[in-house]
C-alpha cells in the first residue's frame, strides 16, 4: 500500500505529545507509530492476518514542549525523527 508509482506520501501527525500515558508508562498510539515507522508493514486484522507492506511514505510530526496536558514522548520514538527545535519569537 502507498501512493501512486513515482510519488511520495507525507503523513503529518499533529500534537505527537498528546497521547495519555497508560498504567505501564507507555503511550499506545506512539508504540503503534514506532512499529509502523521501523518495519513499514502491518498485519491485516481478522481472518488470515495478511501482511500489508507500506511503501513510499514519510512521517512528519509537530509537538510543543511537555506541560499543560502534554506529555514527554518515548525517546525510542524521537530517535526515528530528525528533530528541530524552534523557540517562540519574543
């Protein structure tokens, strides 16, 4: 699965720091995102569990610093991105 041949799909995920931290200290949506970004495949739910290969996709995310309802994110997820920090103009 992916875009038409010769094209790239950029997936923008806004507010990466918003998922609630569960009882075990993980953020399940980020764990799923990490799995998808590392392996670039998923298994179809139900029935035969067919393997769905994702190709020609790039992931872009935005977030604000932790605080006021925003959580710190797993460093293993951060390691999959090229990070750029921009401060608010004074």
